[in-house]
DNA sequence: CAATGATCCTGTCCGC
DNA sequence: TGCGGACAGGATCATT
C-alpha cells in the first residue's frame, strides 16, 4: 500500500518521467477517477508541468497555467509511463497525454485512486488538513506528545490519522511501534514524553530506511518504471509470524485493519 | 471535538 | 473444478 516512502519514490519517478512536459489532455476511462473542481476543459492543453511534489500520501503537480493536480494512489493506484503509448489494460482508469507523444497511464484495479484538477485559487481540503510531515523538524517529540493529549484511542489508530501525522499507513505504523517498543493498543494519551520522542525517532528511521530502498512492495506497489521497492525484505513485524528476536507475534484488528505486534518486545 | 463504523471496490486466497 | 466468503485498506461520511 503506498505510504510516504512509496509515494515519494513515485514522485521522484514522475519528475524524471514527465517534468517539463506540456500536458495536452486528461482522459478519464472510468467515472469518478478524475475529479474536476476547476471545471476546466480537460481535452485542451492544460500547461507545462513545473513541479511534482509530495504532501503526505498526496501527489501534487503544478502546471504553468496555474492549474494544479492532486493525485492519490490509495491502495492500488499506479502511474506508468507509456512510451510509445502501450495498450490500455482493463485496469487503466485514466491517462495523461503530453506534447511529445508520451502518455502517462493511471492503473488502479480497486478504483479508489483519484486525480483532481484545481484552479490556482482552489485548494484540496484534505491536503489542507494534513498534519506535519514526519521527516521534517516540525514533527518532534514535543509536537507528538501535545497532539496526543486529548486522544484516548489506541496509538496505532492515531498514527494512521493523517491530520496528526501525514503519510503513515498500516505497514509503517506497525513497524514504527515495534521499533519504539510500544504496544499498538496503548491509549495515545498514555504515552510519556520520552516514549513520544522514541516513537518519533522510530517513525523517522523506518521511513528513511524504506525510502532509501524505494519503498515496500507487498503486492501492487510499483514505481513509475514498474520497478518494485525492496524494503519488504526488512519488515520486522508486518505480515510476519515472529519478530527478529524470535518471539511469536500477535495479530489483532484495530479500526478494521490488521495490526502485528510482539507481546514481549512491546510494552 | 473525538471516536467509531460503514462505505467505496476488485483481485486473491482459503475452505468445502 | 467451482463457489462463497473473508480479506486487503486510505479516506470520507454519518452517527454517537
């Protein structure tokens, strides 16, 4: 599932693949894939791609016209550069055509992914509401401790709240809690200041290590080059039977999602 | 404001 | 071999 390291890897790939190119049209093959709050004509040139950036798990693209795109891969979304244009698959939900004849395909079997088109003065409400980036100075132990004070839900589910921290998903939430030695079910407001500092360090370490390896490819995730990430070989608890210490792991459901944790290493 | 559960959706896997 | 059901899960919305 694309989380911060995977989305960042895709963003870097997109910069190389389509940076500077003029976008001449956006074509939707399946309804509700392309959302157009800009109410602009997507069959006409939209401008040249100036920047491709990431915020949380969102992909932000700015165009020379001032229009901007906000894309989200959700679980199974994938951007693939087709050069020359390849056959569309049954999972191709939309594509972007460029002036040099290349085409960027948006594949998404489970159809949750979206590409939104905004005018310069518009902003995406979900992006606006995002919490701090975990790999910046704004995300530190003091911030986290403060952010958790009124939250009684399990720390694991709070880590998944994009308004508290942007970019963490199920896999890295499990991995960070294991590294920090904290039980996923622990009420968030019961974490001490040192535990918050440890958790911040664990989050940053696991995200940084994964990013260096191009992210985690569990099932669908691929880079723009259709390459897999390699961090799945270094997961310590997610999808595992035992932790690196050899202890049998517990698997529970929290907010409808699987949580893996070690009852010995995590307190 | 916080927390919870349903919802969206389809490919894959398991048991019978 | 085929089929039903569980499962995967990020974000949004309605409800409490």
